[in-house]
């Protein structure tokens, strides 16, 4: 009989620990080392200081991919504002953004803009802090 209350207590403690949001990889120098494959961005969530951000992206997948930094929120039916992007990377290639990216504090979306890769889960989050 004592076993049931103990199990309920363990289950409740487990649920409390599962909350929270995404965990972020903190980068101090503004250089994001990112790997792309089918259909993931790794690491998925970054946090950086405001200012210049440099993307170094490697495609380890079998398909072509790219990486764009876009506005986190967008009006429905409109294209998101794009802050920077890599060229298309073929399997095994490494690349960086086309032009310097300077970001203000806020949230941005990291995504592959090729085909429906975003819809298949190839996206992440960039949190820019003061």
C-alpha cells in the first residue's frame, strides 16, 4: 500500500522537472558553428550577444541545405524578414553568410529555406541578448 503514494510522488516530481523552454548553446564570440543534415539544425538553439553574428555551417547530410536567419514572428501569409543566409551547400560543403549579419536583442529563427525542409523540422532559434 505504501508503494502507490511513493510512485505518485516520483511521477509528480518527474513532471515538474520536464517543464521549461529550449536549452541554448551560448556563444560568446558571435561565431555560430552549425551542422545541417536531413532535417535538423545542430545545435538547434543558440544564444549570442547583440552585434555581429558569423555563421559557419557544414552540410553533413545527403541533400543540399542552407541556413537563413529570419524574423521569429511574421504576419500570416507574408514572407519573413531575412537578416542573413548562406548559399546552398552541397553534401560535405562548409559555408558562411553572404554578407555581415548585425542583430539587435530579440528572437530570430534559424531555418533551411530549400523546399519544405523547414516544414520537415529543419529549424531552430537564435536568441540575441544585450
